[in-house]
């Protein structure tokens, strides 16, 4: 499916982003996620939802601007799920604060409520529908804790393919593309 769509002129790519790459099309100091792609005309591609340089996981890349906008627009309410490992144990009160939404320093509006599932005492699965600057790090920081590891697992209905090693990518299927 991905190959058919690629030959039709539009590219829809799922990348498993490793650390130390920036989610940008160009950067003078760091390698970008586009440097991981063996694609012609990579400069025509753009990233639908950025990840911090130290965050790993699912990045969607396309040359279809309308499709990318549906993912990144705050009005679309496109949910993103992360696996978050914290420096200190995450208690029930912290989970409750994350779930109800919280005020962050320098922000006028509180975050939207998050969905949180405990994996173990240091690890949670957290789903948010926004993409504010360093949002999850700032949210956890507001509870007095710190993010040690962060990996994005899902955007909307598109899940990171577990067969992709860090730095690997594949084209999306038609069903994945249409799910957004």
C-alpha cells in the first residue's frame, strides 16, 4: 500500500526516531530526522508533530500538507500516546493531577486532561491531545518529578510499528493514512 501511494506522488512515512536527532527539516547543529531517510527530494517532506532531541519513537513525515495539518492542528484533537519513565516513583496524587489537566508556568490556559495508565512505579502510559513546548516534561516537573525517558507510541490510530528499529522507517498503509 505504501509503495502504491509513494508512486502516486505523495509520501507518508512512519519513522522510529532515535535520540540525538531533531524533528526539523534543517538544523545547523544537529542531524535531523530527514537525515535518516533514503528518499529523493527529502526537502519536500515535513514533520507532522515534533519530538524533542532526547525523545524517541513515532514520527510521521509527509509531503501532503493537508494531511499533516489534520495531525498537528489543535482543533483536530489528535491524541498522542507516550511511554514515560520518571526519575522518582509516580504516586496516585501525581497521576490525578496529570489526568485533570494542570497549569504550567508561563501558560495562560491549563493543559487538557490526560489519560494515564500506570505501567510500574516509575513508568506510565500517558495520552494527550495537545503538543505544547516540552509539555510532558513540564507537566511531570510540576509534580516535582523529572522525565528520564520518553517514547511516543501512537498518533491518532497510528501505532509505532514494533518491527522498526530506532532510525528505521516504512511507508504507511492506506488504512493508516485514512485513519487520520
